């Protein structure tokens, strides 16, 4: 079964070999299952299960963000970027997708969705990174590093100066104080855009991508560990927070008034620090490289992972299905609940793709974007 490459309704192969596109969908499918693990999987597990659950927390969403940046470049053209009418259409389609995601995110939040909805934040990030679509891999990589170094500190200062609460303006929530603040998630999308600009037609480049990911992970998580061990006063402040029954996995929920500059040295999930961005982005790069290498070097594995690839080709549909499932069934937080979600959504994705080329939500979003951009932009082209 040939699985088409899609991200929230995109549809450009851009000259890539099918195996490499399947590798991207495989990585995205794993991100979906990681998200399921966070939302319905067992908590406080031990052994292998506990390690897998801990790894998924805060990293599945980062993997999504990196691949989303990657896919934005596929839509706007890799080498070279699209120009003239095709370029304007690609930009307009992404902008419309961003607005749809914003609307969906706000609706789900309004109806009290049972999870922290990321869609609106993604919509904001789409709009923020869209002007960068023509930059080279080197410039995008440099910009990703600079924003990862600067923006977490900017966000921290804004939180300390302006505070945070339920009465925050929506723009401030989406950019600064929310669960997935755009200020600290934009570097992840830019990193994905930089990866998409690389010449990934060879295994050697995938290996380099994996090695670069390892280096970033060591820099982020290892750098945080080293800093905390070299600065006893910082470690003491953070230990004091833990004495108040705040585990590292829940530090992101702390009241902003309790945060000090010591926070900026940690790399815990959703801490929104420079160390966390570097470390988590490195993990995402490792997974993308490993999936692409596996699909390229081991074609027989493709059939085994085809259900995961199918889910990865319709991420918005899979995301909304799991929210609907939690609405209907509640959050059991068990291995059986996680297994059930994975099996049901995988079966749906495989069966759907036997009949249609795209997931239902991806097709709908693509149709809306096509209808909204084709005629207006064509008229602009005719006048020119």
C-alpha cells in the first residue's frame, strides 16, 4: 500500500523518493503514539514501560513541531522555493491552514477539551515562521540556534514583568504564557525547516543529521546536568521547589511568582528553556534520521510499520480522533487504554487510505485552502 505524504493537508512530494517520505510519516506516526502515551498511557510506571512514558512526555510534541517545520518547506518548495503564482498560492495555503488550526484550537479549548490543545499554538507558529520560507539551510539553522538561545530568556523576562494568569489576553497566552508558547516553539519549527533544506538524498546525510542530533541532545540535557552540578546554589533552589511536591515533570505548571533565574538552567519537559529546546530538538533529529535510514535501508520493514505510517500521514485526523475518544471514554491512564487507542486509530487510518488518498481532516483542510486561494490569486496573476 502506497501511503501518501501529508501534514495537516499538505500534498507535495517535491521530487523526493517515496522511501524517504515514508520515513517522515513514520516519525510523525511515532509522535502521534507518543502523544497518546502522554494522554492515556500509564503514569508513574516502572521499568521499560516507565522509561517509554517518560521519554514520550514533552518529546512527542517536539517531534511534531520539528516535522511540521520540515513539511512547511515541502509545501513552499525545497530547492528552489516556489515563486510567482505557485509561491503565492503556497504561502496563502499555509496562512489559511494556520487560521483553521487557530479556530479549531480555540473551539476545542472553549468546549473544555480533555487535553492541552496544541492546535492554536501551531497556527501562530505557522504565521511567525512563514516569512522565512526562502532562507537557505545554513541561515535557517543559524536562526534556529539564535532564537533557541534568546527567546526562552525573553519569555522568562516577560513572564516576570507582566505575570501570568487566566485573565491573560489570548495573544499573550499563545505567544508567552500558554502550555506551548510560540516564543519557545518557533525555534523547533525553524529547525525542521532547516533540515528540509538539506540534501537528504543520501544515507550519509541522514547519518550526519543523526550525529548532529546526538550532539544537540548532549549539549541540551548534558549541559543542563553539568550546569546544575557546577552551581550548588541553583540546585538548592530547584530542590526547594521539589520539597513543595512539585516534580520535575510538572515544573511547567508552577506559578510564575515562584520562578527564579535558576529555572533557566533546567532541561525538563515543557520547561521552555534553551537547554530543553536543544536537547529535545536533538532527540527529534535522531528519530527523523533513524526512521529515514530504516525505510531506505530496510524496505521489508515498511510493511511491518505501515499502520504507523498510515497514522503519520493523517496527523490532524489522528489528533482529533484521540480527543473524541477521550471525550467519550474518559482518561483511563493504563496500558490497555493506550493499546486500544493505537489499534483503533491505526485500523481506521489503514482502511481509510485504501479508499482515499488523504485523511478526512487533511482532505477537508486542503479543499478549503485550495478553494480560498485559487481564484483570488489567479486574478492577481492575470492583472499582472
